C-alpha cells in the first residue's frame, strides 16, 4: 500500500468516526426546536426570573452548587442559538426575533438581580462573583467549544445530557447577576467586566451555531447575492475581533501577574531568609509595568548590606526593574510599629482563614484573639485587692474576660466573668452592690457573676 492510499484510508476512517451527519435529526426538527426556545413569555419568562434570583443568591453567599443549579434551569441559550441559526440560514426574521427576545431577557435578568442586591444585607463581593468580572481568552474558548457541543447535540437524534453541561460550562446567567450587583453597588468596573463576559459567551455560542449550521449545509430561508453574503461575513468577523482582542489583553495581564508573583515568591524564599528573623507579610504589586515587592520583617534586624545584596539578585529571578521594599521593626518609629502590627494581623488572618469556614466562626476567632490582648490591660490584681477590702465576706475572687455563647441568637459576646466564693451566704443587697461596683471599676456593663 503506497502513501497516497494510506492517507485516503485514514481520511475515510476519520470521516466514519467524526462525521456529525450520520445521526443528524431532520433539518426541520432542528430549526423548529431552536425556534421554539427563542421566545421569552409565559413559563419561559418565569423560569428566567427564578433562575436569576437563584444565581444571585448563590453568588451572594458564595455557593457554587446554587449557581450551577441556576445555570441548569436558565433558558438564556435559546435566543442566542436562534441568532446563530438565523445568520446561518439567512433567516433575518428569526435574527430580529431572537435579538429582541435576548434583549428582553438581559433587561429582565439585570433588573431582577439589581433588585435582589439592593435588598440583601450581604454586600461583600465573594469569589464566585469576582470570577465573573475579569473575562479572558479562556472564556472565549469555553464559549466556543461549549457552543459547538450544544449545537451538535441539538442537531442529533439522541441529544443526551449535553445541553445542561453546556449551560454550566458557558455560564450565561452569573455575569448578568454580577452586572446587577455592580449596579446595586455603583461599581462601574464590575459592570463592564460582567457585561463583557456575557458578550463573549453570547458571540461565540452564536458563532458555534453558525459554523455547525454551515457545515451541515442547512437550506437558506432567503437567498442572498454574493455582495450581501460578503457583507454579513464582514460583520461576523468584525464582532469576533471586537470580542477577542480585549480578552487576549486581559489574559496576558493575568499570566504576566502570575509569573511575576511566582518569581517574587522564589526570590523571597531563596534570598530573604535570615536567622532569627521572620517574614510576617508580603505584598506584590504590578501596575502599568511598575513592579514592587513589599515584605515586613520582625525579629533580629537585618543589616542593610544583606538587603542590598538581595536587591542585586532581582534580575536573576526575572525581576529586573522591580522595587524591593523591606520594613523592619523599629521601636523608635511609631509609623513602623503600626505597619508591623498590620502585618501581624494580616498574617494571622491568612494562616487561620483556611480552617475558619463561616463568618460567625471568623467573628468568634477574632473576638477571642482580641480578648487575649485586652486581658493584659485589665488591672486584675488591683481590682481583686479592692474587692477584698470593700467586701470582707469574700474568700476567693477572680475576674477575667471571656467569650459567652448565646444559644438563642446563635452568636458570641465578650463579657467580664467574675468568680466569687463567700465565707458566708451573701445577701441580695451585697451581691447587687458588688455587681454595681465591678461595672464601674472595670468600666464594663457586661459582667457575669459566678457565685459560690
């Protein structure tokens, strides 16, 4: 068998396995199926609204499961695939109808999510929400490949469970919810990032639909001349370029920042490790080409000569031009002390953030740490001596700060806990007088007496 015959045989085998026309449904069935999902009214509209609220809640409480559930029930892919089909078969009526319905869906989605985020008491941007504010070239590929999978599945007789998977992968719903969050919180950058991500997803799902429709050679509804066809293609190419260029730039920035931070960590680990000195915080900045590495040290002061030697090795780690800022403890400088304290708090939070899951646990943890610090400020010995002098009936006395758990409200509170053992049973008046005195002396209205 010569090379030419071998290549022909390989092509035949590949066509046999990769042909998408073998199990293709009838063209009329495919077109009608897509047309049916273009319309937004009645049940479809209510499903969209409920899906938007679900996705908004999921983004708000940072629940991936809820966001995925909202994407599964969202009907947003219908009009987007309708536009792609309309362009592919030159059905300008379908293009107008699908575009109009997509616009209605976008307005309703953003309005509903804005309404939710205006009412919710939780306004902090969580990681699930932030992920929808910086689209990159990878989102382009996700939308394109997801759209290809969706239209190929939609054009086959056995559709399987591909469409739900495409809905999750391309994530049309969350960007619109993020846009609503941005409006509710007056964050223009979040809004632009979210809308751009939705634009990318929509354009490349349309493109995927258009490509598959052309590959399967669907019959055109309206026959157009060569001039009109060329004009349509130019529009398509123009929109694709507009969608891709910003995403490539954003992807470049993310990759560049990731490489910079990786090199900076290697530099710190290898060149800034000193005996009896601890790095308590590090911060990397990359803005408009300006690079800086800021670290905070505590412990034995590091000689400036060693730091200068480290600076000279920046280029070895591809960090040429980066500015190295090293802060050390200097107890004669109030500003430096503040920076050191800030570094300690930041490092303490980061180290414990992995094991602290809920906001209540974080609050409890921070209150516990605060109580430890405040315990050193409480004049326990003086209060004890004065209590014994004022109340000779006391045989044992102890006072300290503690965290009190309130089961009714499922919350924590910081209180002063006073343990008192009397020589003989005290009167109610004596207990009341002691309680009032402790509040004044300890400067706290939150005192819990434990009497024996």
